[in-house]
C-alpha cells in the first residue's frame, strides 16, 4: 500500500504533472489477502537471528537525539527491516508515535528468531510485563512525549517549507520582483524589493525562488522531455507596504535576489516520522540532480530521484545506492573491445518527499561519492547486494571500438 498522504507534504508545491483526484489509499492501493497474511506472520515472528547486527545489545535505553535509523543500525545488519524486528504490521509502519527517550528496549531471542519489546513498566500489558512495541500516543508533559524521529530532522526540515518542484506554467503565476531601489541589480538581507501580483492580504511572508529550471532523466541525453521543474531557493521576504506595487523587505538571503525572481507564500508542513522500510515492489531509477549543485554528494546530502509516486515510491522508503560501473577497455584481447563494469552498491538513502514523477531523498550512508546518473534499487534487489568475497560479477561487453 502506498503512502498517498506523502503527496500532501508541501501544499504550496505543484508537481510537474497534475496529481490525480484525492482518493483513499485503501481504494487506490488495496492490500491483498496474501499481503495481509504475510504482514501477520511478520508481526508474530520477528526477524531471523542472522539479521541481527554483531553485538546487538540485549537492552538499550532510548536517549534524546536518537533516530529510528540510528537505533535500527544498532540492532540490525539491514536497518530497513526495523518494522519486522518490532513486529509491526503494514498499517503501523506509518504511525509516528513509536518510541520515546527514556524507554528501555529488550531484545528477545528464541527458536532462531528475535523480537524487540519494551521493558517491564514502560507500557502495561503482555506476558511477564513485556509488550511488543506498537504505535500509541502518550503525553507526559515533558520532552519525553516526543517520539524520536526517523532520520535527522535538521537535514530535511528546510525542504518542508521551501517548495522545490513546480511546473513552468505554475511558476509564472506566482508574484514576481519587478524593481529594486536605485535600480540595484541584486538584493540581500535587509534590502527592499518591489513586487507585482500579490493579491492575498492574509499572506505576509514569502520564499523567493529563481524561475524553474527543467530536470531531465539521465537517459534523455538530448534533453527533449523534462520530467519536472526545480525552482532554486534564494531567500525570504516580508510585506511592509501593500498596494498595486507591494513593497517587501528581504529578511534573509542565501543567494542574491533580483528582478524576475518569484515569490511563493511560505507554508510549513509538519514533519512526518515514517519508519524506514524497504519498497514492496521492484524499483530501479537514477539520481537526476544534487541539490547543492555540486557534481558529487556524500552522507547527509539531498538528491533528486527520477521516480515518484507513480512508480511506487513513498515517504519512508529506504533505497540502495549503486555507483555506475565504468566503461573500460579490455586489455586481455587484441581488439579494442570495451566492457562495462558492474554497478557497485555504495550506500543507502531515505525518501522524505514524493511528487508524481520525482522524489527527494537524504543520503544516510555512503562509502563513496554519489554523482548524477548513479542508480538506486530496493535494498534487497540482487543487483544491490554487496560482494564481500569471491570473484566479482562478470563484466558486460557493451561495444567494440571501430579503430
């Protein structure tokens, strides 16, 4: 079942193509009887002992600053299998109320399987004072009432109030900067700006964006069919005097602001704490851009993917990153024959924002730099498995040089 609600994150954003009419997730993505049976089995079985990380502790007390991904890495070799260790069913995967600072987790083993439960006294119920972890709300009146997040919030919070993906037509409908004091070319923090097109008196604060630039699939080398448009965030501004020409003051600027830049009302959506989990269908896609504009990305970087809700991606999905294998000449043959080396897995990333045709992901771990064009798949896809020993997978002949 896909997280249809993921598309609601960032209401000021419009996808590159129109989103279909809202329907319930159950109507659009029904769960089959077989899927429900599998979920029930997982919820009662836990994970095999072989899935536990070396040195997984029998007890762990959750502390402030922990994340679900971090704690899952303490217990599992595959952190995206966290819901199985908890014994959560498919519907519970998306509930943000999971575990809290101060709670003690107990790892129980038996019959070749492992489950995680809360220590006696943490919650009522269950044999021997133990209870399988399950979503619920509690209010203790202090900081411990806030569930630990899935991933480091500070890395993605700016992206929840800064729309990134728009269509070219919609971007043109937003108010725009038309002039600057003393005909200055660019503005910075504290400067005044003059805008047209502001008609909503209830909105006082705006984000400023450079008009959208197209994003292309890496395979579209001719750049004929954009899959989306990405607007570049410049800063923020506040209305100081309304009129046919509205005066605003730039409250902060990451880059210089100038005539023609667009004003988008600031909206902030709540940060949803989705449990990291792997996709339940085959996925294969590419990195289409790195948000910093650099050529390479590393851990904690934001990347744009060429797959979205239409392809089965949802908020919370963990994906395996694969470095594209190089094309090299085979020196063992007389002819100038070139081969493509296998793609190699170099890390994982967490999808936190989804549109129709593209998504944004936070790189959680990488052993090498990530670049535009690198692949991603489901973590359990055979092509994503790390080769620990033995001969490498055979290379694939791709072409023979003509000279």
